[in-house]
C-alpha cells in the first residue's frame, strides 16, 4: 500500500482502472458463463424430456405386444441426435426389453434397473427416464443417455472469447484511462447489475444497454444476443408443450399423437376405438355478449365437466376455441353412446358465472374405427357427425354411419 501511495496519479488511475476492469469483467464473465451453463443444461433436460415422452408414447404398443424389433427401431431413431450415446427400454418388471448404442453392435451399457421418471446429470452425461403408459397403466420405462459434449464445447469457446475480450479491454483501458475511465468502468458495472437482476428475478427479458462501440459494447451485444437465444428457446419449448394453458387439458399436438397410436393399437389388437368431436352450442354468443373473460371461465368449467363425465378408458383434449375431442379405446358403439350421453348430462346443469346463470350444452359427433382408417378420414367422419348433430337441433349426439 505504501508503494502505491508513492506512484504518480496517472499511474494510480491506470492501476485502478486495470484492476477494476479486470475484476468487473472476470466476475461478469463468470456470472454469464455460469448462468448460460445452467440454462443450457435446463434446456437440454427439457428437450430430452420431450424426446423421451414421444418415444415412450410411440413405444407403448411395441412393449405391450412384446415387439422387440419395433421397440428397437423406436430407440434407434434417437441416435439421429449426435449427442445420444445409447437408449434402453425396460418392461413392467424393470427388465431390459430393448437397447441400442451408438457405433456399436454390442449391447448398450444400460443400468440394471430404471430410475424414476426424470432427468439426471451424472458426470459428463444426462440420463433421461420416462414411464411408458398404456391406458393410464405403467408398462415400462424408456431411458436415454446423452453426452454433454456440445455444452462443453460451447463453454470452451465462451471461455476463450471471454479471455480475448478481457485482454483487449485492459489494453484499451491502459491507453485512454484518464479521460474515459468512467466510460470504461460504468458499462461493466451496468452489465454486472443486469446479470444480477436476471439471476435474482429469473427474468430474461431484461437487457443491458450501452453507447460504447468498442470491445465492451461487443461484449454487451453478445450478452444480449445470448439472452435473446434463451428467450427464443423458452418460447419454443413452451410452444411444444403438450397441455392447453387455459383448461389444462391435453392439446392438439398430444391429440394427434394419441389418435395415431390409438389407430395403430386398434389395428393390431382387433379392438375398436372411438373418436368424439364436440363443441359448445352458442359459445360465440356468450363471448360476444359477456366478454372473453366469461368465455374463458365457461371453457374451464366445460373442461372440468367433460373430464368428470368420461370413463377411465377415455381421454379429453382441447383443440382450440370451444372445440374438444375425446378418444376412447377398446370400446363398442353402445359404450360410446353411454359416454356421449354422460357428457350431455354433465353439461345439463346451468353454470353460475359472474353472478349470471348460463346454460351450457354441446353438440357431439362420434366416429368409430377398427384401425383401418387414417387420421384424416376418422377426423373427417367425426366432424361430419358433429354437423349432423347441429343440424338435428344441437344438444345431442350423432354417430357417423358412412355415406
């Protein structure tokens, strides 16, 4: 400290700026890298969760019918993702049913027993587990192991870039310290504040601002670009979610996958499946007269009543607006009629919303299949039956009879 006091003011300013710039950039860089690493691991975990959910859904039939070839084909499709090391499928008693490994004809290094459904980071890998369910019964588990090599490469390049930026910033600070000390130091402080706010509030819409056009400005631009990427990834993951945020019912994407699976299962098992289309009668009038808030409340209430009216082998979906569907597997025409009548009965009691009594009713169209239809044809059949129900006076159901 005594030696520092003997230095000239110019030298002191240079030392202070170099030290503060170094400390500020180092802590900011560490915060950014740590935040990015954590977020990228979260994104990878969510991506793998969605991926194994899809494979688990597609593999239910193969596992149910002990079709090892098809199960292995489903697992092999995972290897399209370069970071996937191997994948395993377990049966209901936690025995390995099928397995694939990258670049090897030998068996994969599958764990002897699956873990609970979820994502687990172990050393340099991420293991993702997902239950395989059929008719709401757990019949097995899918496990996928993916390496973190892409994340490690990203971290290495970020560290190298941070070192380069730090070095250039220190040279710039040394050359222009007296006049631009604050211009060099303040943007770094501001960037640290932004990183702290993002960490504290978990709000990735916050952005750093600067008028600098030097290396510090480039650093802040890169930081903001990273935040833009995180926001875009979050929006994409949200868009890929499988549930309707308003009614909490499964959405159109899950409906499409479940319908395809139900048709395949019906074709293999010989059992029939039913598709029910329904919408709320005069829902548009409620929206126009009472507003969208009341309309949303009606949709929520309708969804609850719909789920309460369904048997265990039926699942409800919301396609959008006031359009709902129901898939019922292993069913006869008479059982479908019972389900449809149960839905109508469930909607019979008036709703009390915002102090007003509203009558809710539904028109229902039903189509059946033995599995020899495709998705388009059975959807069209149910839709035709729905319009027949509307033409017949609403608040009733019709079964598609062909023609």
